[in-house]
C-alpha cells in the first residue's frame, strides 16, 4: 500500500486519506496480531536467530519496533493530508516498517520456521488471517505493549486492543 501511495502522489486529499487510513489499520492490526498470536508461540518454540540469541530478545525487539511504527503513525495523523510534512511522516512510517520487516524475516520468522511443524504453521496462519479479518475496520486501538522478558511457555501479557 506504500506503493499505492507513491502512485497517488498528485491525488486529492480524500484519496490519500482513504488509502492511508486502510494502510494504518493494516499496520496496526498486523503488529497486534503478531504480538497476540505469533510472539507467544515463538517464546514457546524459538531458540533465537540472526543477531538475537533467544526468543525473548526477538520478542522484545519486535515490540520495540512495533511501538516505533505506532509512534510514526501518530505523527502522520498529526499532519494535514497531502502536505509535504504529511509525506515526510509517511516516509518515516515506511522506513520504520521496512527496517522491522527485514529484521523480522531474518530473525523471529526464520526461528519460528525452524521449530514449528507444518500443521502448526498452517493452523497459526489461519488464526492470523481470522484475527486480521476480525479487526480490519478497527480504529486506532492505543495498544502499546511494553517489552519484557518472559519465560518460554508463558503467555504474553498483551492487553486487549480493538
Ligand atoms: Fe512485526
């Protein structure tokens, strides 16, 4: 959807606002789904990957990154749609999201793939899609977990969002 915004660069504010609104919800719901569904499983099964030596380190880093993305989203919402400062704020969200996704792919997702069998991965994938569908119209939840180390096998303390 960032690419769609690129193509809409000269468009009216209502078009930009509509696409940004959908993208914002997607980013927030995706992060929340990971925190509720994926990272508790990673804490149970993972051993660490890439630069992280444990699933706790992977989880804490992901929550930190997700909160950076949430903060950047808040800065976009504070700007007038379509202005130069709005586009700069959107670019910051894109940068934070791209950095996070690359790291997550190399580390926590790779760790999970190495330790979860195909049945679990399939079941997990379906749960993820259902969560996203259930929250697709969610307004900003204010969900903001704090990175903490947890013992493997314990569920996270993620609070209710939207
Ligand atoms: Fe993530």
